[in-house]
C-alpha cells in the first residue's frame, strides 16, 4: 500500500528551462525562476515537462534541472518531475533519479515518439509504477507527442495501477473528459488537474478540478485567481481570468517564446532564448501585442 500523502491541490506551475546567450542551460536563472514561483505562492512546481522544453533537453540536462528545482522547492511546495519519454526504460531511469533527488511525485504522458496502443501504455505505466514508490500523475495530452486516452481507459489504469493517484487532463474536450474520468475513477484517484495554461480553469473548477498546471510566467496571477475561486469570490475570479485570457490565448500560438519573454521582461531570467523549433519567433508586431497585454496585466502583477 502507498503511504497516504496530503492531497495535491492548487496551482502547480511548470518551470521553464532558461538558456543563456549560447542556448546552454542557465542554472542561475533556473533557480531564480523557482524562487519567483515560490514567492508567488504556488502550491506545486513541475520540472521537465512540455513547457520546460523537455524534448529539447539532453538526459544529463534533465537530471540537472530536476535536481535544481527539487533543491530550491523541497519543503516549500510539492515537487513533481516530468518523466515522459519514448518508452518505459528511459522513463523509469528518470523516475528513479527523481526519487533519489527527493521529488514528491512523477508526471508522465504515454510513450511520446510513436502513438502507443492501450496494451503498450498499460505496460509503460506498470513499469513506471514499479520503478519508485512515488505517486504518479498521468498526463492526458493531445498536442505534439501526446496520445490522448479515453476517460474509460484512464479510469482502468488508475484502478489497476495503485501508484497512479492524479490525472492531468488537457485534451481537446478537457472539461467533459475531466467530469467523465472523475466519475469513472472515483475511489481510485485523488484528483484531476487541468492544463493548457489554465485557459478553461473556471469551467474545470466547477467540475471539481483539484488544481491547474500552467506555465509559470504569471504564476502570481494564477495563484490570485485560484485563491478567488477557493474563497467563492466569483467576481474577482472572473476579473482576473478575463484580464489574463489574452495572454493565455497569445501564448497558445507561441509557446516558450511567450513564457520566456514575459519572464525576461519581469527580470526573472537573463535571456528569453528558447530551443523549441517551429518558427515561433516574436516579431515587432508580436512584441507590440505583448506590450499591450502586459500593460493591462500590470495592476495585478506582484513584484519579482
């Protein structure tokens, strides 16, 4: 039996991976990013996930990032380490390292290089669960590298693999799937979180989401929004959500270019450079749009 742990709730931000002018890992800026998130009041930090540009990190870099994030946040927030990879052998290695480093839990998508069958996905999570005693958050993702799973299949996995305690739901119809999997997996999971920058958080919260997992560039605003929801202050929650929505929509098209530019503008990291390919470069007009968005957000941003 797994040892009971406090339930994971609230804002669990994905920590971006800062690079220097040569696009090498900037460990100083990484530590500063974690400290910014903690100062914002997040309940959890997540390293080496999609918004961390994990697909563009070497295995050695993944281990370094996991170690630094855990060192900075352990005992101050829940620490989850993303261990998604092309298969169970690599993911199990990252899981064992996360446990040795002192992480509180793991998060993993199904095998990422090719879309796996349900039998292969089951084998993957079974192997991951056997690698460490850490609880697992199953990540249901429909973007690049993702293999969307049905609510029925996720509930079966949670029922059959005891270490799967949470689900991060961020597929196209995430709100409906969240409701379905909560109902089907009742008694076998401790909660479901939303993703995709928190763009559907108001709906997800009504459906019983235990938290949200956005990128970290406006962690302070996400925390304020969650606090308003928990306090039952619907007016404040709607105000913050609508104020933040243009940024969430904008970052959906640019990804790390936006996360890092905002962190750079806020003085958290030393360079906004990223490795992710796909031509998502901020030109002059994109910078102008971001200027307007950040000006609107300024009244609710806290000091960094």
